[in-house]
């Protein structure tokens, strides 16, 4: 045979093989298209649900999952055909069910699947599949809110999950333990299956009991390391705990507090100052032993010059400024030799220097949280009433952007001046004016009066009311006047004056709003301690006071938040996190007006264990 003939023959053979494989693939594709949950179940039942028939059924489930047809897979996996299956078939069914529960994000099914499983259930599978099975079991338990169980599986599988480094594995375990309820941790510790699990659970409980102070947490970690010298996490701590131990020795010792103490912003500056000092004075002595605070009046001074003065006075950290223009100027600097915790947000979109942290009572944070709550409550189509002005512009933009990213719709944003007729504002928002104009047009067309009942637009799920307390008290009854009394009303903290006033706020009954914990549910112990430590706080315990108190917490823990994206601080202004650009983001609490008084609502994402 010549070389040319050989090549021709080989090429022809390859083409035939490709055509054959293509034909097989086409047959398989058509077979998968015809495969349904009903037909698969019928075939298994017709075969008497024998082990062989059930294995075939599970193979079909796997094919459905590969085609991302998890809803059909769920129908098969939850059927009664498996009720009398042997252990091997049940184990395989469980594994496939875990996969579909994860894919569908079905938390109820995930809980039904994982709650009965032992933490080491994954060991029932062949050695080469145990790592994947363990990961799937843990992830599904986490989806179900069973965080301790998810952590226990990770712990039991820590040697099996060879592809993860020790630190990665320990970080994953720690994040699950952090999300667990204290009661669940205690119960699991009392029945721990091994010293390995017992050590992890004790570590979580020690940190839980240590409180929120950095020093106390660092000492709890060191004490645990002493008590568990042979535990694998002793020398390879989760990254967050390692950073806590490191940062406890690297906190600022000389803090410069730069706030307006005179002039137009003096009252605001003094309220923030009082909150900062109150939190400082009520902090345990061992956590502030070496810290000194020097207060600078930033009123009527260029912050650049004041910054240089504070640097020359050996400040380790500067807290301030309070004004947005001054923060914007700082954000435009190339570098800051001494870190700054600014108490407002820059107007610039530039990233800013690495040593700049920004924290404030951002209206944008509240607007985004309103959008998230609307969608979470199943009310994605809303109309918003927002005042004119730069502040209103920022609220409108943040609300609109966030609701769009969540696939919701802001049907209309009606801007208004509180001094104008609020009836006209609501009529415009509800399009009652359009309905009325249409009736007038009809009357003019036919030349006679017609019986007419105005109607509001019918596509609204909810109203977002951005207003001051006085304006909100007028707007809310007007909604009912224009046939919108049945619509849920959501609002930011601006609707609440901060002090209960049942007589004046009775018109706000039913309004769902977000506000800071210090206003809605202040911790009595801190209130009492703050008043004892700093008598002047009695007349200034508002939202800016809370901002100052949280500024002290951030002064001690900003570096921790910056380096650990999952870290958070429970503050008086909300749950605080920080993005990579050093901007602190807040999640406030929710409340509803009942009988003219705000009633704090439980957290939406509550632990389910």
C-alpha cells in the first residue's frame, strides 16, 4: 500500500468514526429530550422497583442533572419509589438529591436531606468520591441553615479535602461556626464525636463569650491555643483569628479627633465627639490602657493644614473630618502617611489612598436596603416619593440602581417640595390626575357630564416614602384618600424623629422603616455607662452620638475589616462591613409603626438551627 493510499484510507476511517460518534451523540441527545420524570418513574415501577431498575432510574436522574433539569430530578428523587430501596441505592439517591437541592437553592429540601445525616455520612462512598461528597453535604447543610452540622462535616473531612490548604480548610470551618447559634454550639460541644470537633467548638464558644472587644477576642484565642497544643488549628489559625491576634498588638495609641467644636457644625461635631469619648470611657481598661486621644477643632480650618499639624504631633490615627468636601479633598490625595477614618463619604468616584477609611450615616446605604427589602418581600414594583435636592438625587439614584440589579422596577420617582400641595404629589404618583383628565376629555368630547370615579394605577406593589416626620404624617393619610390605603409603605429613617410620639405618629401606623439600632433598641447597659462616664451626653444621644461611638470601634478594628471581607462589627449604627476601597457599609434594623410607636422587627436572615 502506498503512503498516499494509507493516508486516504486513514482519513476515510476517521471521518466514518466521527460520523458514527456524532450519530451516537444525536441519538443520546434525542433520548434525553424524550426523557421525563413521569416516564422514568413509570418505567421503574413497571420493572417492580428492583435494585437494578432503581439504579437505572438514578442514572437517568444524573442525566437530567447534567442537562440542568433539576426540577424534574427532584420529582424523581422525592418519589415513593425509593421507599424500600437497599442501602447502596439510598446512599446514591441522597448524593444526587444533595446536588439538586443545591442547584435549586431549595433550603427546605436541603434541611430535610441533611438534618438526619451524620457528619461523617460522606465516608459511605468510595474513597475517590468522599471529598466531593463531603463538600456537597456541608454546602447543602449550610444552605439549610444547619451551620454546626455543615462545620462538623468539614471538620470530619479535613484530611479528605486534600486539595484545600490547611488555612483554606480552617477558614471554611470557621465561617460556618461563626454563623452558628450559641445554643447550637453548646449542644454540639456536649456531644462532640472527636477531640478534633471538640477543639473547634470550644474555640467558637470562647470567641462568642469574649464579646466584641479586640483585646478580649485575642486573649480568648491565645488561651485556646494554650489549652489545645496538639490541635491542627493551633498553628494554622483561621485567617480572621490570626489577624485579630496580630492587630491586638498593632492598634493606634495616639488618636487625633478632628471635629468642628465651634461654628455652624459645632452641635453635630460635639455629638460625634461625645459618642466617641463615651465608647472610649466604657471600654475595658485593658483594651485602652495605652491609648491617648487629642481633640482638634476643625471649624474654619483647611483640613490639609490641620492634617499636617496632627501628623507632626505624632498621631497614629486621625478620626475626621465630618464635612463631605473635606473628605473629597482627602480622597484625591495620592497617599496619606497617617491613616484617616473620615466621618463622611467622598463625592469623588476615585478609589482614594490606601490609608483612607470612610464611614458615615449614608443615605445611599438606606436606599439600597429599602430596595432589597421590597424585592425580598415580593413587592418589586414600587413608586417612590423623594424630595428635590442633592440629597434626594443621591437617594433616588441609589434606590433605582439597586432595585434594577435585583430585577425589580421603580415604576416612577415623583420628586416634590414639602411646601407644595401634597395631594397633588400623591395624585401624580398614583396617576389619579391622568384618570381625572381622561374623564374631562370624555365630557368635552360628548358634550355632557359623565359619572366618574377616579382610579389609581393598579400596577403598584408598594410605596417608598422619603420624607421628614412632619411631611410623612401628612403624606400617609393622603395615600388612602387617593385609593392607596391598601398599599404597603416603606421609608428610610428620616420619617422617625428618634423619640416616641404616639399622638403625632399615629398617622404613620403600618409604615415599615429602617433605622439604626441605637434609636430602635439601644443597649441599656451602654446608655447607663455612657451617662455615668460623660454627663454631657444626656442632651445629645441621637444618631450622630451613635456615629461617634461606632467611630471608636472602627478606630480599633478598621484594619481587620479592610483585610477580611467577611468580617463585620455589630455597632450602634448597624452591622458594619467594609469594601476593598475602605468604605464602611451599614445594614440597619427594621421597624414598623404600631399605635404610633416604632416596634423593632427581628432580623430577616435569622439563624434557623
